[in-house]
């Protein structure tokens, strides 16, 4: 789809980017990779002999009797999503590839880093690719990755190599705004070419439901079987593209190996403390052999493919295979082909004109559409909410049902003690990007139903044809929109919008103003409403 030509004024983004600092280092295990402290970039490829590893052998054995189908485990809870990542890292023998939009310097980020450093000590080759748009890690934290043996870190679209001044970097950004504003929003985790985790979670504590001021409701799929075969290839397309730069080419200095090993000690101590993990993590400790033995009983099977956007062209040079999927286009086709029901869960919900046309067409042919997104009180990006608010009445006029997640969502609060909720004054928000079509096709990935995901970001996800998985995910979404977890937004006969809690078909509460927000938040939202363009949201 053609890139939307409308943008925020450049100074807004220049100021934002000038506030961000990025650093790290690089080292790898074989001759095909860059050594720490060097410059330049050497192409490398994903590990392609999974059958030589324990995970690969187990995955092949589990999938053997399923007629070419792939198996999927729904990772609905944060502790489970983190514990599976940790267990797979601990079981890795050859390779780990990780591609994320954000990797934070917090509890979850430290746990993941500590496990990767331990894997590197065992000789596992590790490649980490992070978008540079909103990197929130401090210099010492990221440098710990790159200066370690067997680990290589690259930034996607790094904003300004180290030899450029801030002024030149700012000018570069303004000059190339339409290109540099495109973010790599992909979320991919592949271990030994055998098992992958794809979904909506970045690496940060709020995505794994740690106690804190803000907690996200998100969703991933763990997958094994034939669908995993292309995962490494898709990682390589980004990893080797002209958009990526070895981290040592961006920073001014890289720690020595002695310095990084000295810093690893505190990380080991942190990872050994049960308090460093989210609630529930230690309730069901994962021993990989026992987990793999019973995984076959838990997996839901179906035909699947990975949807991944093509790497954008750079200087007129194509960066990816012609057959790469446009995630938004594929999901649009599924919408047009649905005949009974569509469930859409999107943290940020802002439709382009063609989106309204597709929903109108679907409801006109009798498709029941339920849209789940954040309320104003649950949204972590108020500007995105304002874009959605402008369209809310039009969304209701399509005939779709509309639900907004509460900041006190009941099914999330039960994960924490009353003392934790009081200590952090916790608010909850939706971060899942999930769609179910006719209880047959399921999409779980990074794609929000908004202009940024359609026109600006690169996105990816798993598209699975499986009634059992579709019903499991649909049940999860239905729980998220149930009474106590979300409000249903309706339009009254007089055209006013109303928030209601519906239980057993009965309205038990209602309000005609944005619920659970302050007067100051209303004023801020009204001020943001004057922003002339929604394409950045």
C-alpha cells in the first residue's frame, strides 16, 4: 500500500529523536560475523540444521504425526510468555535470533539478557536486532550485549552514526523523514531454527505482567513444525538489509570483555532472585525435557504461514523478496472473505477510509464484528486515543460492536496482591494485536489496526488456519471484553456515545463521559485533538 504522504511537522520528530541515545557493542562466534570493536557489516545467515539439536529433534518428533501441520501454544499470560523464552534460551545449542521494537533496561530486559549471556558462554550464536526509533536502553546496558563473545547486535535504521554531530543527525532526519519515520515493529524470536515465538510483546516488564504502574494485556504464539522453516529467512532479510548497522558503528566506545564479564555478575545475582520475575513465573517451573514431553498434548494444530512486510527500499534498491506479504493487505482480504464473525483486538484503532469500507461491506452481508481497543483511561498513548476518538461514532455507525478496555480490568487485577496494586497504583492497558475470522483463521502479531501499521511500520505475525486455535483465541478475546474487563460503547437514539457494562444482556452501569479519567486528562486530549494528521498515530 502506498505510503501516506501526510506527516507531523518535522521539528516534533527531530526533538524526539534528539532525546534518544543508543549504544552497544558486537562480537560473534565464527568467521562470518563481525568482531567487537570493528566497523563494517558482514552478512550472516540463520542456522539451518535444526535436526542436529535437541529442540529440533523434539520438534520433528512432535510434529511427525500431524500431516504437515504446525503446532501452536497460546501464550496468554505474561509469566508464561517469559518462562517459555527463558526455557528455550536455556535449551539452545546453536543459535538464537531475536528481533524486537523495544528491549528495555528493566527486570524483564535484564532476565533475558542474563540468559542470553549464559547461552553465549555455552557457544550459542546470538543475533539481536532492535529498532532505533524509541530505544530506551542506557549505553552501558546495550554495550553489555555487543562486547560479549558469540553475540552480535544490530540497530535497524540507526539515527546518526557516531561520527556525525547532533546537528548533522538532525538535518539527516528532516531530509529523510518519510523514510526514517518507518519503524521496524516486528517481534520475532527463533531458537535453534526449531521453535519460534511471534506476537505482540516487546522485551519490557510491562509486557510480561510484572507489578508496576502500568501493565499490558498482550498475546504471543509459540510455534513449531513446518511454519518455523521460514522464520530464520525472514530474520535474515532484515538483519542483512541496508537498514541495519552493527552497534559498534554507532557508539563512541565499546566495553572490553573484562568490563562486560565484571558486569555479568550482578546480572547473575539478579536472575537468581525469585523476586526478579513476574507473579506466577515460579509456580510452574519449566524443565525443558519435561515441557517438551507434554508440549505435544498442549499444542493446537493447523496450517500456517508467517506474514512479514517487505523490508523497505533504500535509495531505490529493493531490500526483500518479491513474495513478501503485506500484512495489512492480507488481513484485509480475510475481512472481505469472512461470512459470519470477525473479532479484532487492537491496542490502537484508527481506520483508513478503506478500513471503513471493508467493515461496512462485512456488516452489510451479516458479519458480526466485535472491535476491542483501549479506553482513554487505559491507553498509554493519548495521541493515538485522540485519533480513535475522532472516529468512534463513525465506527459505531458501521454496525460493529465496540469495546474499550478498563484500566482496572478484573482479569488482570487478580494476578496481583492488593498490596502490589496499592503500592504501584497500577493501571492496565491492552497491547494485544489479534484477529479471528469466522472461528477458523487467527492472526497474532505486531500489527495494530491503524495508519502507522498499514503505511509506515514494518509488521509481522502468524496467520493460522485452525478451528481449535481460533476458538481458544476467540474465548480469550471474549473474556477481555466481558463485564468488569471492558466497557461496551454504544450510541443512543439521540446520537450520544455511552459507556455501558452489560451482564447477561442487562445494562448494570452507564456514563456519558469518558470513564475513569481526570479533568486534566480531558484537557490534554482536547489539546491533542488539534493535531492536523492521524497518519502518525
